[in-house]
C-alpha cells in the first residue's frame, strides 16, 4: 500500500503531456474500430462503408458516426415478420 508521499511522487513522475498521449492512443483505437467497421460493412453499394467516419468532439472524446440511411438497421437489426396461417392464403 502506498502512503501519501509515495502517491504524490508517482503523480509528479507522470509525463507532463499525459492528456495528449491518452488522446493519441484514443485516436489510434478509434482508427482501428473505424477500419474494422468498414471491413464488416456489406459491399452491395459501398455507401455504408464510405459513411463510417470518426470525429474528435474535444480532447479525450471521440465519436464514430454512420451517415448511411440504412446504417441503423445494419447495426441494430430489424424484426422479421412472422406470417400467420390466415395471411398465407392467396385471394382471401
């Protein structure tokens, strides 16, 4: 267990640009996630893969967005419609 003096010393020894280093690591991680999402996107038109972008909102906060109109359904899915026996009959 560290005492107060040892904890103070650990914080003093941290790099002065720690926030920038964390931000760089987050940028690298978000680039990996973006690339992975683009590789997994269906390639029927390529619109979904092209619309996956990352943006930095502020230092330490990143956002991955999908601008494609069907991106929501690809991510969260949709419910299958179950046909009942009455709906299967043709002409009634």
